[in-house]
C-alpha cells in the first residue's frame, strides 16, 4: 500500500457494498470529494466464472482519479488465482479478497465471512494468491465468525503472508451490523501486522471516525453505509484531521444529492424503465433516510412512479435546516456506534 496512503492523516476508503457502490455511485461520490481509495463490488468467483463486465467498468472507466482495488469473493483456489491474474490485466491498484461478507447465502457456500470457519483453507487461499498476484494484494475481513476470541488465530494466519494491507470490519460474521464494533481487535492487528491496517465499521459521522481512529491507531478508515447516507463525510473527515471545519450540508443539499444519483443511475441503466428505476433507487435511499423523520422512509418504500418519488423527497428535504449529522442509534442499518465514545457530539472539527 506504500504510495497510496496520505502522509499527514489516515487514508479514507470507500467500502464495497454490493449493488450500491458501483461505477455510478463512485462517479457521484467523487463530485462531493470522494474517498482516497475505492474498492469494487465483489467479483463472484467460482469454477466457471468470468469477471462481471459491469464491475470491470468501475476499473476500466474509473471516474474518480483515485486508486481502485478489485475485490473477489469465493473459495475455489484455482478459480481465485485465475481471476486475480485476469483482473491484473486491468488498471487496478491491487486485488482484494473478501473474507467478511456476512450474507447467509454467501456464508453457506463457504465464501466471504463463511471462510472464517475454515482457517486452514484461508491459509491456502492467501498463500496461493500471494504467489500469483504480481502487484498489491489486500484482504478485507471480520474479526471471526462466532466471537472475537477467534481473532488471535486469524491474525496468525494473516501474519504468515505478505499481504499489503488488511481492512478489518470490527464485528464477527454472526454480529452482522447489529452490535458495537470491537476496536480492541483492530488495535491488536495494528500492533502486530507488518502492513497497514484499515479500520472499518460504525463510522457514521466525523465523531465516530475520529473515535475509531483514536482507539485503533489504524492507518486508514473504511466507510460504507455512512458515506452512502452522507456523501460529504469524506470531506468532513479530511477537514477534521486537519483541524478545520468541514462542509455542513443542509437538507436541501441532500435533496440535490438524491436527484443527482437519480439522474446518474438512470443515465447508466440499459433499457431504462421508470418503475424499475424507482425500485433501484430504494436500495440507496434506505440508507439516506436514516436519521430523518421515520415517515420519510415509510412513504418512499411505497412510491412507485418517478414523480411520486421526487415529490416525497422534496416534501421532507426541500428546506434549509441542517442535515441530521448521524442516523438514529440501533436502527436495523446502523447500530452501536455510540459505544465508540465521543459519537454524541456531532462535532465537525478535530479536538
């Protein structure tokens, strides 16, 4: 990862989120300052797979001007090696292996977070990929499958391989997104890993980002759901780490972001269909509405037509009030972030 990390502050990564953080989202987010480093949605890898052309566009047409890593998910060693070599023919900053996805359908196939139940296989995969990949090879993991007590053994596996960075979502697979994170596990990795460690999980605003960094000493922060909800978050974090005040978006600014996403996603959609487009937008809006009037999400879930969708957004957001700085605690999408400590201040400045 040498050469990708800012010298004066933690690096800021956009976490990959399937069906949301795609080429279009990368382009829109870049217009709000964007991340320092991007990671693609995962390429599903199996015996008969080939890299998905749409995800490849995120690499070949990278609109951000920043490095992008290609992420793979799977458990077939030969297929992973073959796919990594194929992806390296594209302008990637490196290849990333997903060991963290908690989706039951993924874990059932012993891929993503499901692999954490089989450390000998993780060891074989890491060894084979490190030998095959000529450039940077990184890993995104959770701290274990069932409990954090599994993490020391997992760390021993990571230490045996010359990976170039380790991104750690500070929850177990079974915890999904419904608990506080375990920053002590990330700090333990920072203390023993020879490569940069990137802290991921529960960065929902500046205060939680500063707290997670302070408690882990990580070389970077990876932000997913929080950046979907608030596209200014990366610029706010940059300002905070510099001791400056960052953007303070209004609800009307957020409305502009939603309309921008709506137009850009539509422009990138083949065989555009109005009803299908509204349904696609709901995958993003479920994050954006968190922290607002609960009726906002309720009404949007029932919207079907574009005019109806836009009218509901305008009804709740077309005003100059400040955008709520964080989502509600203990929602089904954001949970446990106040456990990081200074999460309640909402400050946009570093202390």
